[in-house]
């Protein structure tokens, strides 16, 4: 059982329209981490309150 409170869900249809702002490549959705992953850029963009934050400065660098 998760300790997280339910929040707005990310609409997976948005993946068809969103691209990585750095490489213009496709993104992958990580539901557990609530992130959009750009493997080409090595970045993970957070999803906050169901809204993807597509700012490079807000992205997490993938290890």
C-alpha cells in the first residue's frame, strides 16, 4: 500500500505531443517516479500535480 495521497493523474495521451526540449526526441513515462524520461538527453522531467515540467533546469540527470 502506498503512503502517497492520490493526486491528478498524468494523461498518457500527452506523450504523443511532448518531446524532449533538449534533443527533440521521444519521452518515456515512468509512472512510479512521476517523471518523463529522455534517454537521449539523459534527463528525467518531473510531473507535478499531473502537469509535466519541461524545463531543463528542473530536470533530474539520469545516472
